C-alpha cells in the first residue's frame, strides 16, 4: 500500500510530462536514421558534454549488439536526398568541436569496430586551445590540428564538416558577416582536406530560418542542430535533429534515444532540458580573434 502511494504521484507526473511533450514536440518525422551527437571523450571536465573512453566504447558495443548499423556521411546524405532508402535502424555518429583527444580516445575504438564518423571542425580553432568552454584550472582542451584532420581524412572512416569559423551564436550575426564566415569556413575545410565539406553543424545548436538559409546558400548539403524547436512534420535538410549524448548517459539510455524506443519521449525531454541548461552558460563575451 505504501509503495502504491509513492508510485502514484510519479505515474501522474510522468503522464503530465508525456502529455506536454506530445503536444509541444511529439515524435520526429520518420522513418529516418538516428544521428548521435558526442563532444569530448576523455577525463573529467566541467559541463555535461564529456564521457570516458571506456564508457564511449561501451555505448558503441551496446549499439552494435542491438543490431543497429552505423552509416557514413555519404550514405546519410544519399538517404537524405532520396537516392538511398531511409532506414530507422541506421545511425550516423557525429562529434562537434573536433577535440584533439578524439584521435586517442575515440577514433581508434571506432576503427576497431569499423564505425564511420562525421566530425565538425571550428575552422579558426584548428590546432588551437578551446576558448569558449569553462576549463579546469590550467587545462584547456586542444582542438585537432589541420595536419591531424588531413591525416584522418586521408585514412578514411572519418569525414569532416564545418562547425563555423569561430563557434559563436550564428543567430546574432548581421547577414553579410554570416555569409562571409560560412564561406570562409567551407573554403578552409576544402583546401585543408582536399575534399568537399558537405555538412555543417550549428554552434550550440542555435539556428533560425535566416541562418539555415545562409548555410544552404553557402553550398552545404545538410546542417545539423540538436533539438529543432516546435513540432516537426517533415525532415528538413538544414534543420536536422541529433540526439545529444551527455555525461550521464549509459548504453541503455543511448538505445532509448533511437527510433522505436517506448521511452524516446523521456530521453527527448531529458536531452532538451540538459541542452537548455547548457545554453544558459552561453558565453556572453565573444570568443576568438576579434571580428573583421
Ligand atoms: Zn560546438
């Protein structure tokens, strides 16, 4: 009896939360491959965007064991434009910010398992230390150098996209400046890797119609956010949803973020809440070199 009295309020709260979610967002349109968004794979950091290498490898094994198939950026883009079947059992793995630690802590584990990945580079920060996250004292995370990006790109398995030039909130840019940064970042990616930069990821997932249109005009074929605002009824190539993976996520909770999960809605609310919380710490000052 006592246990029932405890469970009842929890069930009512879950029902209310589910109803709000259903009215406000609801399931994303499908069938469509899931896209996972990771950031740092390494040791303890402030913030929720890191996981340990052992936990990361555990996520990959759990997903493979569940029968999911990881696809490359090329396969994903082919599904997006309709020249390839859209399979909700497939996963595109992405990493934002191209941290140097990935070369040691994540990419070898992916190569071992033959898992392709798409990594988004902040082009003005390649080979430099991070300037927009709160670091541990005396320890700023480094971003991959152009040499490393080129090496990985040539090795295959990992492809690279742009994550802007300076990692600022693009919705705050005046139009001309936005176009210049998007074009310069694409050009830098292509000159340094010798391959087309086909995909873009919005810094902080911050996007509006104007920014999405500027990214399309700059020549990118697809652009990723995290949780698109409002109810989405069709897959928009420039407002692509990704499932954020956070420090608290287990193999089980990552599985629950995928299409077909009975508690997808719960993971969606959780991800949106963590992302909104991360957004509150958006840097007020402008990171990086001053604007031209
Ligand atoms: Zn980022």
